[in-house]
């Protein structure tokens, strides 16, 4: 059974803080699956919510839940597996963090730990170290005075320090995959007590390179099987391939929650494109940044180009910092903090910065190089700060490099009511683009279970 709710009522007030939903006319919230729990209307109406958790939510100045939160909180509390998608910046983090904390408070299980190992009860996997840190901060604030301990484990930090912290005991472990694997291999972490497993940015985590690592974790002998754990997956972009793969990690009665159009961009971003060749990009970038550079992220494909551009921009009196994976973690942290604190105007980064990071200071995203996939474009321009305000994105489109994006870009722009450049439409007619036509399929927010097998109720995973 599908429950399809034209949920305008939940957008009709502006939040105290920086999320604006009141103009999302006709935004559709869709839940696929059976026995769907009722959505909540306010945080106070969450069944059995502990007073302390409510107080922590209030301290964060979250006055009312966003649409994804209204639906996902009761779903997760009911114990169902969930695959969910909603636009960038729509509050997906606390959409799963709040019910997880509530479950740990209301149904406590003694934390298993000794001098050599610890058994976290919740594992949250994220693609980058920076996102792990951000998520840990959110969790720490919401678990204040609850007796629930959380920790972020990620590479680039002393293993001995992280090991000590983990052995002190942690209920909720936020982790990047490499460091987690290494702690598991050394027996510092085992999964025997895992109750909830979360894949944040699930489409990124199930990309070809990462999928085998995820499989390695989920196939670990100590990991409870799918029937004995709750599995949650979230992302702002959910291509069809991910929806296919993800089902194999979920119970067959999982719920699929989609808020708005799958993999769409916010209407509050003015998306501008320039057709350029690679030799024109640097001058064009400088020209744009000389007019106004405050709060700009420049996305670049190659790490050496990041460093080169930062040197060049600084020489031209445009204060910039680099972010890519070849830099020491300490330098990555300083660069990000300087940008966050507005000590520097421009962050030049690879796709390391494209996912999940909540940049309040960003009002302009520049794609110096286009990403290889449309999902990364959607994620990148979603890094803009305050959702309620108009932000801009500027993209340098090189037809020789980026032609495979023509069709999905046109679709993305049309969905967000953006102007589609004539040259992009012309390129679409180019024979080169024919192969990309089927990319359109990935925007259809279908429940894969219904596509593949209309009578899949008996199917066992
Ligand atoms: N109910 C709420 N009321 C007000 N602000 C909120 C609420 N929920 C979340 N926020 C804030 O919205 C911002 C974005 O939240 P979050 O990072 O969870 O978005 P997201 O959906 O995960 O985005 P992305 O897809 O980019 O990862 C954060 O600053 C967060 O504190
Ligand atoms: Mg997120």
C-alpha cells in the first residue's frame, strides 16, 4: 500500500531557525510500504518522548519538525527499516538521530565493554571525516545529560587516542569506513550489540568502490543479520541503482519515504551555466570572485588543481583555503574552520566537501569542473547555507568533458523552474547525448519492489 500525502499543511509556518518550507506548494510526501505509522505534527507529540530529549531539542532551537522528520521519527521508533530521501538541508540528520536516542533511553541495554573492546549499539557510517565530526557534534548536543555516549572514529587522527576513547564506552559510533574496519580487524570494536545500523549518504556509500567495504562490515561474523537489527538509509539523492542495491540490506517490509522529487535541487538556488573550454575557466573564476567572493565554495575535480587555484587566488588577493584528501587532517580541520568562521572567503575543494556538510556561511557554489554524476551536482549546490535565503550556483560546462550530464541537467533545471540555456538544449539534440537519455529514469521516485515484482510479498531476502 502506498500512502501519498499532499502535505502542504506542514509547510505553512516559517521556522525560528533557518529552514523555510512555507512556499513548498504541493510538495509531496510519499511512503511506500505496509502498515505505515502515523506522522507526528510536533516534537512534543512524539509518543513517550523523554523530557530530557525534548529539552535538548528545544536547546537546539528546533521548534517544529521538518517533513522528513515528521514521517521518519515514528517510522524508526516503530522499529521498521527505512530508506528515505529528501532535499539537501531538509534535516535528515536529526530525522534519524532523535528516534535513535529515544530508543536508547526508553529501552536501555547494558553497554558491553572491557579493557580490550567495546560493542556499540548504534553504528552510523558516513563518507567523510568532516561529516563524521559534524554528526558527532549534533549527537552530543542531543544526548546531553542522557547517559548515552557517542564517538566519531575516522582516519587521520591517532589510533591510540581513538582506541582509548572507544574503550571508555560508546553507545553510538559515527564512523568512516576505513578506520572502522581497522578497529574491527584489531578486535577493538565488535558488532554483537548492534541494534541499529545507519548508512548516511547511502548512494555514495554504495558506489562501486565503497560497496565492498560496506559488505565487509555487514558480513562480519559479529554483525547481527538483517532480521535482528534495524537498518536505516538516507540521502538527498537516490538513483535507481542505489534503490536496487539497498533493498538487499533491508528487511523486506522496509518503508521507502520520499519527500519531494527524488534527487531534485532546491528552488531557492539560482543555477547559472557558462559553456567554456578548460583554458577559459581560471580567468572566468577570478573575474567572478573579484566581484564578490564571500562565502563561496569552488568545486574542482583534481587535487593538484585545488592547490594550484588556492595559490593563484591568494596571489590575486582572494583569500582562499584548500580541502582535499591529500592534506593532513589537522590542515583539513583548520581550512574548514577558517571558512566556517568567515576568516577566509573561498573554499576550494574536491567532492570531499560535496556531501552532508552544513555550511551556514555559503551563498555561492561554483562548479569549476562539473562532477561526473548528476547526483554530485545536486549535492554540491545543496551546500548553500541558510535554506530560506536565495543562493546562487555557477557552473562551467565544458561540452568535451561534460556531455553525459546534458540530459539529466536539463531535467534537473526544469524541475527546479530554472532557466535552461539554449546551448544546453542544442547539445541535447547532438548525437553524443543519445546514450544519456536513459538517465532520466533515475528521477522517477519509484519503489523498486513495485517495479520488479508486483507480487513481491512472498519474496525472502
Ligand atoms: N526541525 C528543524 N528546525 C530547524 N532547523 C533544523 C531542523 N532540523 C534540522 N535543522 C537544521 O537544518 C540544517 C540542515 O540539517 P541536516 O544537515 O540534517 O540536513 P540534511 O537533510 O542532512 O542535508 P544534506 O542532504 O545536505 O546532508 C542544520 O543546520 C540543522 O541543524
Ligand atoms: Mg545529511
